[in-house]
C-alpha cells in the first residue's frame, strides 16, 4: 500500500489534497479577518477599534496558509503554476497590493496613533475589499479553466461577489464570538445579510457548474452518485438556517453558544470545498490539467513531501496554539 501511495500518480494526488487543505484553512482563517476588514464601521471609532482588536493577534499569521498553498502549487505542480500565473497575473498583482495595503494600514493605525487613524482605517478597509474581490475573481476564472469571453468574465464577477459575501459572513461570526454589546449586535445583523447573500451565491454557482461541464453534471446528478452527493447541499442549507436563527437572537443569555456561528460557517466552508473537490478531482486546473499530468518528477515529489510533512504540522500546531492563547473575548489592542 505504501508503494502504491509513493507511485507518481499517488504522490500527485497527495499533493493535490495537501494544496486543497491549505487553501481551505486559508479561506477560513484569513477569510474571517478579511471579512472584518471589509465591514470595518467608519461611523464608529470604538467599534472599529473592537473590530481590529478581535483580529489583532491573528491576521498576519493567517496569511501563512496562502504562502503555503502557493508554495505547494509552485513546487509540486509547476506547469499548473505557470498557467495560473499567466492567466491571472493582473489580479494576482492586485491581490498582493491589497494585502500590502492591509499590512501597512494596520501598523500605522495601531502603532502610530495620530489624527490620520481614520485614513489608515479606510486604507485597511479598501485593502481588504481589493484582496477579497480579486480572490473571488481568480476563483471564478480558475473554476472555468481560464476560459476567455463575456460569460466566463461574468461568472468571475459573480464569484467575486460571492466570496466577498462568504468572507463577510464568517467575519461576522468571528465578531459575535469575540465581542460583546453593541458591536456583537451589529455583527449579528450584518451576518444575517451576508449569510443570505452568500447562500444565494452558493446556489448560483452550484447551478452554473453542472451546465459548464457534462462530467460535473454526471457526478452530481447521475445515479447512484446523486444519493451520495445530495446530503452535502442539504447540510449546507440546514447550517445556513441554523446560523441565521442564532444571529437573529443575539445577544443570547450569558452569551451561550457564541462559538456556534463560526463553527457552523466553517463547516459550510468545508462542505463547499468538498463539493468543489468532488466536482473537479483529479484536475489541478479544471478541465485542463490533471494533477498527474502537471506534477513534478517523482523523485522531486518524494523529496518535497518530507519537507511538507515536517512544515505543515508545525504551522498547524502554531495556528492552534495561537488561537488557544487568545481564546475568549478580545481585549483592547495596545502597543507599548
């Protein structure tokens, strides 16, 4: 069995799984702090400070997972990396610009307290919006295999809006878990709106994908595949309704279950990613390149796997430890 896993095709699939896992973790972790950045309330300084304080210890560490995902793509699937970068060079540059804006603005607004704090808050918000929209656009182009034309561009625009709504959705859940009082109430109200928009986006993309590929349609609607696949969208719908009901009743007595929206939405993310993986496996670029066709040499993959097996658990343990240390309600963010 070990020899089978260490075959070239087996290694390619292992790296495809690892890359998907890192992208999923990134979407959840950096998703909530990008969502909070997009929703930064410009009409209330106290609430802006609470928004920022809730992500203060986490936001830059969360981006480590993006570096890990891109690194796996570059080293394990160089041909796919070249294709992705060639097709998405401009949005990639805009994504990096947005992330740079966030980093600079966060430090200036928190460490160099001046009369320009509101300006830096606007820069942080703009950087979050830019980074999120470009990620959504890139996802839309990627899902359709970088096809050119009006319809793929419209689909990418829809994907950008859906990803923004999804990040805002999980960002609101994080705020409900980490804040109290008026800030928590505001987050819950925004969370309901973001949730329904995200749900509409999930439904739209779920309907579009089968029409874009007969192979995807067969996987989802063929028999007996439909029996195995049907529980996923049902679970997503149930979780969306459950989270919406919790948001509707915030604040709860003694803040009971404030963790539920974040866990529920994270589960929605997981189910959505499983759905995408089910639709496109074993392609690393949907409909264009399979993992086996675009993978590095077998010897290279064996060598790289050793490093990934060491590094990935370390990053994962650090992420868990960081969130454990700063568990509970956020406190005022200060630098001395």
